[in-house]
């Protein structure tokens, strides 16, 4: 199954159809070193390929989702080294490899690259006391894993500018109020229960429809409105070619629970 031996993450299948990846590098507050990202990408590829997994939860510990890219690894990097090795580019595999929905469950610190990783998720849940921020400016650098783009799209230019230029952090409660987080929870336990329940709900639907739904919402981030609406309509039309559309609508008419064929 998806279970392998990893050093910096833990992988499990806690609910039917749900895969969980837990960042587990407690000594460095889950700082996202290259070896950790490499393991994360392997786990994502394994879940993507798994016929039993339909949705994924990504979390850290109660104390830290992730405290950023690994500052000790980055400190000696040169421009030419970072540029020719496309440093950080492999982080984007999260957004390209995984066609299955990803729910991020954020507790504690989600700073720098940790905040950026959370912003890459499809659904972001957090605790009220979660500590988000893009503190790179304090280190003499800038966000490098999409923060200036994704945070700006999430909260608007003025607020993103303030956060990125001051490096000030924001709470889980603020994240929810500003639309960065879909929901906020009073405790780590409630957060994990909420994230797993949502992933399980998603995993109960037609895999074809779920993949299409994720794809069209993501298109809204890249396309002008007119093109995005047309893209959605094309995929909506295409789903009349799936068995699950017939199964879902027939079950509604018969007042029964749909038994998806996933075809
Ligand atoms: N990289 C490497 N190690 C880190 C780390 C990071 N991003 N964040 C924390 N650690 C390590 C600390 O060095 C410390 O290790 P030692 O015990 O060996 O000294 C250990 O984790 C525990 O950290 P603290 O003792 O600092 O814990 P704290 O509770 O006092 O503070 C914190 C917590 C406020 C999160 C603090 O650790 C901190 O400010 N971390 C750095 C946050 C940061 O600047 N992140 C942005 C990184 S840049 C980036 O991510 C670039 C990008 O856009 C891709």
C-alpha cells in the first residue's frame, strides 16, 4: 500500500478513501528541507497512483505545520546554485502531481514556506491560534514558493503587501476571516476530526466528478472569467459522458443513495 519507510513524514490511511501525510521533523519544527520535500513528493505520487485513496489530508504537529524552508540549508546557497538547480521548483509538484483533493490541516506555525505549502492545498483548515506569516523579509529575502502570488490572490494586494513587507504573522482566526482558511477549529483534535471528515465526504463522491470539480476551481486562479466559465462549461458537458452522472441523477429520482462506478 502507500506505507513505506520515511524519515521526515508519516503516511497513513486513517479513513476509507482518505490518505494522510503528517510532516514529522519535530526538531526543526517541520522545516521543509529538500529531503523532506522529496519524501512528500514520493508520498503524493503514491497516493495519486493508489486506487483506494480518493482524498488526502496534509498536516504537521500541534506545535508546527511547518516553520518554513530550511534556513540552515538555504544560508550558504548561491544565486547560480539556486538558479541552475531550480531550488524550490520541486515544491510545485504538490499542485501538479495530485489530481485528488488535498485538505491542509494547519496548527501552530505555518511560516514562510510552511504558509506557502498550506496555500497550495485545495481546502485549508486551521486552529484559531495557528500562526501564519511570510517572514522572509526578516531574513533578507522574499517568499519563494508562491506566497507573493497565492497570498495576494487570497487576501488582496494591500493586505498581502503589508504582510510580506512587514513579515508580521496572522492568526488562524484572521486567516478564516480573510478567506485564506475555509474553517477554523478550537483545538488540534477538532481540526483533525474536521479535516478527516471533509476528506471522507469528498472520498464518498464520484472520482470523475471530484477531479473535474477540483480542476475547474483551480482554473479560476489562472484564467480570465470568460475563459474560465467556458472551460467549466466544456467539462460540465463532458461529464454527461460519465456513468456516474447517470447513476447520480437516477439515484436522486429514485430517492436512493448513489453507488458510484467511478467511470
Ligand atoms: N529552518 C531551519 N530550522 C528551523 C526553522 C527553519 N525555517 N524554524 C525553526 N527551526 C529550528 C530552530 O533552529 C530550532 O533548532 P535548534 O533547536 O537546533 O536551535 C528548532 O527548530 C526550534 O525552533 P525555536 O527554538 O526557534 O522555537 P521557538 O518556539 O522559540 O520559535 C519560530 C518558533 C517562531 C517558528 C522560530 O523557530 C522561527 O522564527 N523560525 C523561522 C521562521 C521563518 O523565518 N521561516 C521562513 C523561512 S524562509 C522561507 O521559507 C523561504 C521560502 O519562501 C520558501
